């Protein structure tokens, strides 16, 4: 039975990428957690890295909200199901407030409107005076359907800088909800795909950031604004039962493979899987499992260690020969190829399940939403199935001569309409650059668990 329920919530948006909204959102989350509040963090868009920091700051898994990777009903269910277990939700936006896929799909503004959530806009005020108010005015007026509740001024140079911009905002009737000065202590290391993953950078000490937020952000007003958000309809579903487990799936998770949507893993559990985790970097044996999943990550940064773990590669080859279902995305795809050449031109032997070579490139190869059509029957779906996903990679994979017919998908880029064959598929192995969210395609999760169950019965 569905019912209306209050979900206090707030979206932290920005004028563009690089304004400091991830750092600021982490500070707000950690400051509210310090007050004893249970705060559910969410991230708009397909990003894997920012949610790692949001999870550390809040002490709870952070979830992605995306209206390309999942339909509106699934997105709202995911939000409500997880936010119902918290005192409030804080949602970090993606890029600028109105930026998203082609036509604004999955933009911060679109999702904020669907969730009927108030929006606080972060502005990088470095080298800017009254123009910050003009910028805020434009963002407020561009779409009055967005519940624009005010601005947070970031990277201010002085108190006088703050006062000048605050006065201009006041003349326009735009509330200033916070004002933070530039502070290089809060800079986060970056890599070619964005921020250094939280799994690699270690547990963060948010104390200094919390002190800054407590001093510079009006948390009481933010809490009041979040509490005034209207009720949403909510239909909770039962938690997966241990008695319904019908297959064990090994999930590769370590510093090289860390890109997983928590709700994707939850969908596998709802489909009847018990998940066990292992490390291709450090473990010498595969877990006792009926299927394997290799998520995305940074295998190129750990290529030497992955190549040196011959015992793991041998175990994996034996599992593939036995017919075990194996699914890999992006970094996992790279690991399953014959070799990986890093940015310095050094080649490393990988698992060798896919007859192809992978190479890192100095420039980004592709980023964006794609629609994928299955070219053959796979462990995820039958031929002809159409799914939605996302690509983001610097590497490229070159199939061995004569093996091009093993492509798994036909991709069509949403932004440009470009179409091309992609990935690799055999009877039991499916791998490509495609990032999927099983919350948007729960049948794929059920299909994979089905394949794992069949394999378990055949042994």
C-alpha cells in the first residue's frame, strides 16, 4: 500500500562543475551527522567517485539518482526507500544546475523537480563581485519550476568580498544560505576520470571542514527548508529473504574495481543472489561462487599487481572454461582482455578471457549516455534487448583479428546518434564499457541470477 510520507530533503546544485559542491556537500553531511542526525546522501547522475566521499561524510551508502539509467518511478522508489530510513536527505547535483544529457535528461533541475526538492545553488565567487548576483538571478529565472531557495557563496577572498556580494543578492531578494572563504586544505586529489576515489585516498577526517561549515553555512535554515519539502508517495517493498537465495555471486571489489551502484547490488540480492566479495589484486583464489561480476574502476593504475597475480588469473580462466557466468563493466572489461597498456606505454598481461588488447589513451575516448541493443543472447539478456547505460573511459579495446564478430552490443550515443558495435560476448562471458544500473533494469539482474542458478545446478 502506498501512502504520503514526509521526506525532508535538499539539493545542493552549482552553476557548473568545479564550484566545490562535492566538498561543500560533504561538509554539510558531516556537520549534520555530528548533530546526531541520520542523513541519506544521494548523487545525481552516473558518477561513481563522488558518492564514495558522500558515504564517508554521512556514514551511510550514497545512492545515484538518474532518469536515463532508470525510469522516474524507479528513481523515486530508490530515493524514498533509502531516505525513509533517515532524518533527511541531502542530494548533490551534477555539473551545473541545468546540465545533463541531451535535452536536459537527468539534469539536477529535472530530478529536483521530480522529487519536489528545494535547491541551494553553490557559486564559485573567485574573481567575481556583483556579477555573482546576476548569475544567481539568471539561474533562478531560467526555470521557475525549480524550487530555488537561495545561494551558498564559495571561495570568497575576504569579509568585504562576502559583504559586497551578499548586498547584491539582498537587492534581488535572493537568500544567502552560506558564505565560505577559499581554503586549500579542502582540495581533493584528482585523476583522469575525476577525483581520486575515496577507496584509494583512505578515510577522510572531516573535522576541519565541519568547523568551516558550522561557522559559514546557515544549517538551521537549510534544515527548515528541507523540512518544508512536500510529502511524497511511498510504497516500501520487503527486504530480500535469506531463504530465497538461489545463487552465490562473487563481486570483485578492491582499489582496482570499486565502481558499483549500491542499489544495483541490492537488485541482485532481491533477485535471489547472495553476494561475496573478493580482490583480484590480493586474493589467490576465487570465492566459492556460481557467477562473477567485475565492476569498473582503475585497473590501469594497478596493472602490474593485477598482472603479477597469476593464481587469480588461472582461477578465472578455469571458471570461464567451466561455463561460469561472468559479467564485466569498463575496468572489469579491461581486466578480462589479453593485455593492458598503461599511459606510459608499458604492457601487462591481463586475465585473457577476451581475445583483445586494451590501451590507455592520453585523451578521453568517450563520455555520455548510450542506448544499447544486445546483438546476441548473453548471461544478461536475449538478443534484441534494448537497455540504457553510460560510457566514460580513456582506454580503447582492439579485438584480435578475426574476432570482431563477438561484439556484444550495438551502442547508440544519445547526444550525437553515433552507432557502433561494442564489447564482447561468448556463451558465458559478457563484457563491455557499458555501465548499467540494475535498479533501472531489474530484469537483467534476475536474468544473471537465473544464469548463475543454472550453472550451480549443472555442477
